[in-house]
């Protein structure tokens, strides 16, 4: 298994996640999200997310809220 490469550029708010393998072919899969594949287009080797903070921060905030809500949930009474 290859190590995950993470590269974030704060100035452009661009996040790259890859596995270190060649990524010659890319496809836009959502607005501001491109997935890169190997030459045979069978294995995804990377993803670039533009406007990463704008896209990912709401997801992370929702996850933190869900975790807090779960931790603050009263214990069920046993019958």
C-alpha cells in the first residue's frame, strides 16, 4: 500500500490527495472536484479539490456537531 500524499495550498485553497502514482487522466466529478486516474483509467490515483475549505469545513463542522450530540444524548433507561 502506498502512502497518502496530502498537499494544501492556502493561497489558492486547493487540496491535493494522491497515492504517489502517475495521474495522467483527470475527470471533473463535481464542481471544483477532479479525480485523476492511471493511464488505463482503471485506478483512481488522486483527487484535487478547489475551494477546499469552503467545501470541507461545513462537512467537518457537521461531523463535530453530530459527535457532540451523540456524546450529550441521555443514557437509555433499562426496563
